């Protein structure tokens, strides 16, 4: 595991039963890991969109006497890093933040076991439903597009509404054993409901989410975190996309005929003149 500020915060929060409000505070602190040791309780509450007493209760839930004790602990274990280049504009800062997200993802992937396990679960599910709504729809679509080249039955679920539960039930009746979900902020309530329904129907839920403390966490059997960038008007999701590609690689490794399927596609594409060389 990386010794980055975000990784140290993740380790501090793991193993604690946190309320949804407390998970929101934890998520905010991970996203602002470099600043967290220096934020007042009022500043943290404002950033997380919660009340100041909620921040105090959060610190107590972690085993500290109060927020000042939590902040002292963070300062002791997280030495101050070099300040950001004051000359960098907002676009450069957004890029740097995404680079840091990718570094953190690389550190998490130092232990490949969770991704490899997820790959095996997804490879074994026939069909394989892939869920992603609203902001996460493009991630689900991208995964499904490539997965369909090696997996015999991928079912993209990128629209909500009353039909979503029906499509999940249909996948279960057809033999599905696992569901892959991409869950990114802002988290739609119907995604949380869909994952609860999927688990109740017997599906093993694998989720790529922006944080281990995302609202979907309670309904996941295997959650793989990949942070999003928040420096621009709309979040950026380079790390979740790359984690999705890593899952594809792991799934290919677990499908014995994946390479043959890819070669067959390449031959057919060449015969049809599908791509411009």
C-alpha cells in the first residue's frame, strides 16, 4: 500500500462502522488528503456539506476524544507536503489532481488479488450484467463494449426506471451469478436500490466506486475504489476508467478462449475493412 496521505487516511477509516454522514466526511477527507491535517472542524464540515457537530461525532467514532485529537494525529502521521505551484492554472491543477489519483490507484493495485478475484467472478457469470447510471453510464458502456469481444453475453444496464429491476431479474433467470457496477458521484438513489435488489436476488456485486465510503458500499460484495477528480465544474474519472480496463484484463485472464475470440475479431475486421490503417 502507498504511504500517500490518501492511503494513510483510508487505513485509518477502514474497520470502523460509519454512518452515511460519517462516510461522507471520510470521503471528503480522502479527496482532500493533503489538506486534511490542517482543516478546522468548521472548514471540514463546510467542505463535506455536514454540520460541525457531525465532524466531532465522526472523530469520536474513530476513537479520538474529539476533532482536535484527530487533527493532531493526522499531523503526526502525515508530514506536510510541498505546496502546489502557485502559478498553475485551474486546468493544470485538475490534471495534477488526476495524476495523484492514478498514483494512488497504482499503489492500491500493488496487491492485485481483489482485481483478479473480480475478474474471475465476472468471467464466470453468464450473462454478465454491467450497471452504470447517469455519470457512470459512460464507464459502464466502455467496459461493456470491450468485454463483449471476449465474453459471450454482456448486458449493459445504463438506463434506470421501473425496467431496471426487471432486467436484473431476467439476467438472474438466464444464469447470471455476478453484477459489475460503476458508481460515481452524484450517486443516484436507484443505483443503491438496484444493488440491494441484486444482492437479494443472489448476485455477487462487484463495484468500481469513487471511494470505499461511497453510499453503495453497504450493498457490495467486492468494492474497488478509484477516486474522481473534483477540480473542474464536472468530475473527471480517469482512475475509474483505468480500473475498469484492469478489470477487463483480469477477466480476459480468466476466460480461456479470450485470446482466440480477439484473434477471430481481428481477422473479421480485416476482411471487412472495418478500420482505416
